[in-house]
C-alpha cells in the first residue's frame, strides 16, 4: 500500500468546524482513521510571515509548509529570529 502525505491548507472558521462536527458522526468515524495530524495556524502567524521580505511567493509557501511541522513556540521563536535578522 502506498503511504502518501498530503499538505492541505483549508481556510475555515469556527462556525464551519462546528457545522462539520454537528453534521457528521466525527467521533464515531475517528476510530476508522489511522492517522490524523492537524496543524492550526493563527491569522497572527500569517501577518508576521507577510512582514518578512521573501525572494518570491514560492519561498514563502515553502517556509509556511516547514513551519507546520513545528510547535507554536518553535514557530514564534523562528519568526522572532528572522525579524531580528532583517531589521
């Protein structure tokens, strides 16, 4: 069996999440799913990322994907280091 990883960015708000949970038997179906990993990024994160001077959009998107694998504290530390370096 092929083990593929997919990175998907879904932009939804809390009302959408509540609707999804209410409309679907999420808890019942969780036992059927082998591996669920969620990384949530706050709008503040994107505001900080947009302040960085990127070579191009591709570099910025790659940075964001890499940040998904880190904890919020690690992301904040890296963003702070970048800001200090750039200014």
